[in-house]
């Protein structure tokens, strides 16, 4: 990943970028763009952009957090980078919260030709959080303004199936995230500041790849398997064996192979 690049307070990374056929990577709640380091290392032939959402990573902390730290605010941030880089014909690839951003942003952008979501159960109206996610005591921390060092470690442990190194990496990211981003995200969902994502993916004409770790401690497998996708790539949801909530880091070779195949499907 290249050095820090900033536009309107939003940090982003890119490789040798072309304006056409880029893969735009969006991270999850309380994480940052470095969860895609293995994709920058392993997918050198694909134009890549990875964005730190406002309040995360090296992006600015927002004073107007009620409008910045919500799905509409994150969509605006992603669209601003795409417009700034003059990207055309792109794939949006979103992890967890980033997947929700991708679904809703793709519905607004003619330049999006395909979508990848992983660790993301699309939200319906009204949201059925109890069906979307498996019960997990650590999950409340994802919407808490204050997280102790101990709770950051507990949450990070739930992100991972089997990697102490990644647990430590994620705990640091969680602690570094603006707590207002977590709290206001939860509040904004409660206010209905989201689109009907179930309807969007069901009606979508663009190819959508749905990928999850089979040991994900948060996402409800039954909910994902019963989800209707209008143009599901290869006609099946993909479950990566022995991977947790962040499969692109725990199983990067397998994940990158899937990305390459999907990329070729969309652009050839």
C-alpha cells in the first residue's frame, strides 16, 4: 500500500491506479483500510483503492458526526474519493459495515459494474438484527462510544477464528477509532437512515459475490443462505473454511483467488 493520500480529510491508499476497472475496498466498523494489506500484496495486477471511512484509520475525526458517521455520510465519503480519482467502471468490495456502504452506494452510482460483500448481512425494513446476527456479547461494543482496552481485545478476538497476531492488530484499530462513529452509527440505524438493502440486492442486475467465513462469530449463516440475490455470481454464496469475520486476512490466498475470478467475470 502506498503512503497516505488525503482528500477532504478522507485517507485512501491505491496501487498503480488506472481510471477504469478498479476494485474499491471499504472496511468494517472500528477497523481501517489496512485490513486489505493482503489484497494489495496479492492482487498487484488489479487497480485497487482502499478507503479509511471518516472517524477510522487515518481519516479525520468529524465534528459534524451525526451527518458524517452514518451510512449516508460514509456513502458520500466513498463517492467523493471515486469522483476525485475519476474512476469509471468499478467493483465495490465491502467488508461488514463497508458491505452495507457498498450495497447502498452501488444503488446510486452508474459506474459500479459489480459488487462483493463479505461479513455483511443486508438490512431490511424494519431491520431484524436478531435474525441478521448470531447472539454475541461482544457485539454491543461495536456501538459503544467508549471501549476499554480489555473490551477492545475481546471484540478483536471475536473478529478472528485463529490468529493472535490479527487479534492484536484489530484491538489497536478498535481503540483508535472515534467512539462517536460507533455510537452514532447505531443511533442512525435506529432513526432509519438506511435503504432497504434486501430489496436492492434482490433486484440488482449487476453481479454480486457474497463471501463469508464459515466461522464468523457474528453473521447468521441461515440468514445469508436464505437471502435472495438478483444476480448472484456463480449461483451460490461462498463460505471460506476456517475463517472468521474478516476472511480476506485469515485466508488471503483463497480470498484473492475468488476476487480474481469475480474481477475477470465482471470485466471480460
